[in-house]
């Protein structure tokens, strides 16, 4: 059995009394890129937040890198090597671009990513590094958010709708960088509204609907009709 | 099984308590006829705290305005009483009533200033203003300055002829004020206003979006509460026959104790101040001679309550036993086998009871 | 009235008020917590210093070596055991818990130390003067107090803007949820913030004790001074708090010159006037 970097069985998530996920079974192997697609409210973001420990969950198992992580606080899960690029960027307004990047390295994990490495991938950030994070354009902010997550030298990178609100040309640039980044063995789960973009970069795809997995497979194996049916539930 | 849906406002418990309440008030009205001086005095103190606590609860628990400065209006009421009786010869009991609107008038500029703050800063700001009043009145020598003054004998005798009559008259005034305050609060909370307040407390943004004018509503409640507090303050000073800035504007007596009563009794529920006051006076009976230990205990008690029972005793009773005395909720009776109850703070509990369907919100 | 001397007194007094305010400002910035017990904690520090100097023949300022770490540890414990449980969207719990703490502290101090006025004795430091031009003199102690205030605020700024810890504190104050995603343990960091706050409080307390007579009941008024300094200066900026403290100090000393009984009232009135006319304070940091 190939080693699963992350595996969940029967994952359920709750916001107060409201249940958002109803038993997700999910697995990813090292080096894989998996896209999670689905319409709004399907539970994709909730899934990522559940993995990283920001949402209240119940599960049979959640294991990461061979260790059970269910119930652990977020900061411990991050220290173990998971990193999330949150929906909407969520840069720290009081911090400069460089400070936003630096704080990504708070957990002091070892790895190839540091300020210089991030500036090499996103040179425009180096010019703007002393500006407050919020003074940048949407696309540049997304780069900062991505760079910030990478600074933690994660084993597993989670990206929540990094194309949201960005112009197509910017999205393409970001995804190009993402491919380059993930070429060196970073495992990635990306939540993406743009199905075409998702299918283009992913090794495997999960489709969520109303808090459940309704489809799973390789992009090449899934037909368009099959996906539409799963996505919309018609 | 009827298929129509009914909306009820009272439960069996609240109806029972209503009857009990009337009986109790009747008994209290008759108290001067068989109670002695110290009992009457104690009862007036209890009425005062029930009223002050209910008002503070209305302000903080329902409107979301946590004021540590209500003692400003207690003091203003007291000084208004003294000023009115001494300088205009107004009958003392009338002056107690007139002191209310006077305090309310002061609430206008006061509110204008403190409403510039939000949240915890509003709390401290209200305290600062109360301090300003205290320090200012300490400079007013015609009313005794820093050491205060006593109510002149002629005025004391103006209240009633004998000491017993005087005690009774003050007692009935106190009872009347307490009942009046509770009634008005109850009516406010039962009305459209009550809904507006709960909406504001739950989410100001959402409340504004459905047309509630937050600022005006809050200001109005602040204004009315100040007036009622002023009335109470006048009564307090009348009963003491004496006034001084430190006593009239005391944070400890008129705010700290009130806060403890409401926190322990249950904030955001009308039953809270009642339960809290009773508990407070029981504790006082046993522990007050311990001086600072008693206050240390109160402080700790409040901290622990806030941490483990934030809704106070009344809140716990309401959630555990669905017990409420004041019919402030709405119960929707459906002809189906489901029982859903919504607690006052929005958490819902779906229970699988098989009784005639009631959906309640309190 | 000797205006220049009064003004100088006021400015130097402002340093003490800025010290009162700095700790309060820090924790409000980091976790939106207004600690009603803040003033009583200042008094606690003064009484701690009193206890230390009573048992050991050392100078009160030297007692800081013991008092500062003690208060810092207390702050960390207090935050993690009590205040962390009150943080959230509701403003009531932290307010009411800190209020309860305030009453508890005041009465605990009253129980242990009685209501007598106390003083920390700083020896010759109390009478040293520094001669200034134009025939003015400046007390060494007020001058030292002011310098310490500037150093403390400067130190806090350095901490916040030049260190990794400060960066984490600012991140947590911006967005607690995302801060967790950086691997930050919010509960621990809040504890650290409170520890720093109480460390500053303890410095303020010792200077308070040296400068004037103190007793357990004066805590709440110190809280009010701290609060006024912060609001006058404008929320969010520590140097603004220093300016606010100075303005408050000057207002008070001017009032005191007219009539000693007017001192505190004058401060309150100036505070309210500024609040009415310029509610955002003089140097607010826009977020």
C-alpha cells in the first residue's frame, strides 16, 4: 500500500450546531496534486479548514504523515507540516509584505523556502517588500499569501480558491508558479471554483456536493458530463 | 388533534408565578402594619436593589450598554431631592418623583459624551463622567460640599407626622417605585422595542439592516434608565436623611453590588436581578461582618460565575428546566410531534420529547 | 502662578501617566481586552515593592528586579487561567471578570495591608534637583520617571516592530484565526502579552509608590488616568499615549495650581472636552 501523506475517514465538520461535512473519505500520496471542486457551499473550504484544525470536527480517523492529528490545535498541525493559503488572502494589515512572509516561518520548519527563495519565484514582491501587505494588487497579495504559506516549508500545501477575484491573466501566472513550486515534491490540495484550471493541474480530482464526496478520479478518466452531473447533482 | 397553529405568550409556570406575584405584592403593601422599623428599612433596601439591578440589566443585558457609571444618576437624583426640598420647599415625596426627570435631563449631555465610546471603553467613560459629577458636587458648598449635608428637620417632618408614618410612607414609595420599574421594563421588553433591543444585542449590523435605529433606541433606553435611577437615588437619600458626594456617587454601593447581583442572578433575563438580589441579601446577612473578606468573596464569585455560568442562575434554570417566570417569550404550538426550543441567546436544542409540540423562543 | 514650572511638572507627571497607560494600551491592541483591574494591579506592584523593601534593605528601584518578574509571571498565569476563557465576540465576560478581579484585589490588599497610607522611600533621590536655565529646577525623580517612561515606550515599540515576537503579537491582533495558521499558539501569545503588560505595570507601580502616598483604594483612579491618557493620545499608538499622558498631566497640574482640590477634576474636564471635540484623539493610528 503506497504511503498516504494525508488520510481522512468519516470526517464530519460543524459550525456550531450546523453540520457542513457528512463523512468525507479522502487520501493523498506524497507529491500528488489533488483538486477539490464543487459549487458554493459544497464544503470545500470547510474541508481544508477541518484538516488544519480551524473547525470543529468528528472523524473516524484523520492522519497526517503517519500521525493521528484529529483534535490537535491548529498551531500543532502547522508545526507538523501542513500549511493553508486561506480564502481571500487574509494578509495581516499591520505587517509589511516582508513581515507577512517572515511570519510564515514562525514555526521554524526546515526546508528550501526562505525569503530569498520566495523573492526568486515572485520578484515583484521584493520591490514592494516594505509596503503594507494591503497596498498591493489582488494578484500580488495572492503571491504574498502563497509565499507566506511556503515559508513554513510545508509537506502538504492547502490552497483555498487562490484564483478568486483575480483577472484571468493573473490566475494563469499564479498557476504557472504553483506548478513550478510543486514540481519539487510539495504535495498540494487545491480548492478551486475554476474547474478547467483545476483539471489542468491536478493528478486527481474530488468533487464535493452538499458536504459529501460525489465523485473522485483522474481528470483523464472523468468525462465532462460525469463532472457536471456530480457538480450540480442533476 | 387540531391542525391550527397557536401562539402563546405565557406558560403554566409564568401564570402560576403571576398569581404568586400578586399575592406577594399584596402582602408587601400590608407590611407596614405588622413589620417593625428595621424590617421596613431592609425591605426598602431590597426594593432599591431590585430596581437598580433590573435597570442595569435592561441597559447591559438587553441593550448591550455596559455602564459602570449609573451611580451618576443615583447621586444626581439624591442631590436633586435635596436641592428641590431645601431651595424650593417642594414636598419630599413629590421631589422624589421630580428628581427622576431631572436626572434624565442630565442623561442627555452625559449620553452625548459617553456614546462616543463603544464596548469596554463606554464602560470606563461612563465611570469617568460619574466621577466628574462626584467631584463637582464636592465643590458645591450650599449642598454640603465634600462632607455632605443632612436633610433639615422641617423637611423630614414634612414627609409625615410620626416616625412610623414616615417609615411607612417611604416604604410604600419604595415598593411603588420597584413595582413600577419592573412593570415598565416588562412592558418595554414585551413590546416591539423588546425585539429591537434583542436584535441590537445580538447583532448591531443586522439590527440596522432591518430598520432599527440603533443610536436612537440605545439613547432612549439610556435616558429612561437614567430617569428611573434618579428617582431611586432620590429615595435612597430620602431614607438616609443625609447626602454626601462619596455616598451618593459610590461606585461600590450603586454599581459594583448591582453588577454582582445581575451577573450572579442572570444577565439578560428579567428573573436574574430578582434572584440575584435575594441571594445578595442572604449572603450579606451572613457574611457582611467579615468586611473585606466578603467583598473578596463577591469578586471571586462573580469571576467564577462569568467563567462557568455566564448566564447566571436564571439562565441556568431557564436552560436546564425551561423555567421562566416572566412571559417574555413566544411559544408556537404546532400539532406535530416535535419539540424545539430556542434559548434566549440563540442556541437551539432539539429534544426528542413527545409532548404537544411547542416551539418557544425566550 | 509660576507657569513654566507648572507646565514642567505636568509634562513630567505625564510620564507616569504614560507608564500607567502603556500596559493597558498593549493588551487592548493585542486582544481587545480592557482590564478593569489594571489600576489595582499597579497598586499590587507598589505593595509588592513595599513588602520587598520592608524585608530587604534595598532601594525601591532595585526591588524592581524582583517585582517585575513576579508580576510578569502573574500576568501570564492570569491570562491563561482566567482571561483567555473570556475572549470572544461578547464584551461582557472580560469586562465583568476584570471588574470582579478589581474588587477582589482591592479588598485583598485592604485585608493584608490595611487602609493606611504607605510610601516607598527612595532616599536622596527624592530631593535631588537638576538646575535648568531661566532659574527653573527639575526634580531628579520626576525627570527619571519621565525618562523611564520614554525608555519603556521606546522598548515596547522596538519589541513590536523589530522582533519576531512583536511581529507575532501584531499578527495575532490583526487576525487571530490566520495567526494560528502561521503556527502561533494564540493562548500562549496572549499570556506573553499580559506578562509584558504587567511588567510595565509593575514599573509604574513602583514609581507611583515613590512619588506619592498610596493605599489599596486608589487603583480605580489610576485606571481612569491610564484610560484618559490613551484616549487623548489616540488609540493604537504608544507614542500617542505618551503625548496623551503629558496633556493629562499638564491639565491636572494647571488645575491643581488654581486649587489643589481641582486637580483630578481638571484632568477629567479636559479629557471630556477633547473627547467631545476630537473623539479620535490627537494621534490615532488608522488601521
